[in-house]
C-alpha cells in the first residue's frame, strides 16, 4: 500500500515521526520568540523563526511556485515599522 502525505502533514512535519515533530515544536517554543504575538516585544539579539518566499520550479506540475523557506534569524536592530534581522 503506497504512503500518501496529506497537505496538513506536509505543513506540520512528518506524520511518520510525531514524537520528533513534537520535540521540534517544544524546542522552538522555548528558544524563539513569536513575532505575531502582540504581547511579545522583540529586542536586539532575540532569536525568531523567519521565512522568505522563494520561487521554485515543480518538476511534477512543470510550473513555478512560490514556497516559504524557514530559517533561524536574530534581531539586529530596533525600528518602529520593521524588524531588521540577520
């Protein structure tokens, strides 16, 4: 029987390894601030999960698609309108 991955499983991590997925979520909650949280004030040297959209070619559908790539970032400055990160 072939194994299929649902769209939700692709977004939230591997459905085959739920324990390791839970460990990743707990680690991120302990070590990174959530920029979308209104009560969290970002300061210099805070670590956050950041994303950048990159256009990638999908060889199955033969079309270009925008895909989010997540990476660990550090806040390097303070500004009212934006948050400079590295």
